[in-house]
């Protein structure tokens, strides 16, 4: 379903939109940061994402169990604002408050 988002939002860049292996090969340190952030997020994931990935938004598949720690942390983080939710996706804006 990520491909659908890439087509629907052609002006956006996606960090891990296709295959995480290519992300790993291109930047192993940032890949490891992303991997840990998804599974064991700090209390302020919005700030980490903004600083490490220069991102204003997080679009994440909400039904996947592996993303639940990050999604729960973003919901608690005052630096992240939930902008939309569907049965497949959650969209957060970072630093909007």
C-alpha cells in the first residue's frame, strides 16, 4: 500500500517506501536509528525524527504490530499532532504545536 501513497503524494519523499534493504545499504547508521526508533522509541520521537531525518510528517501503516510502539509514543508526544487516521494509515505532523 505504500506505492499507493507514493502515487497519491508525488511531491513527497518517502524514507522507507520500497525496500528497507536499500535504505540500509545507503546509510547503515540512519537505518539502525530508524529500526530502533520504530521498535523502542524514546519519549520524544518527534524531535528525533525531525533532527535525524529532517521530516515534518510521519505516515505509518497503523495495523502492523511492529509499528505500535512508535505510534503509541507519537500519540503521547506533545511534538507530534495526529492529522489523520484510516484503517490502514496514521499521519502525524511534527513540531506543529
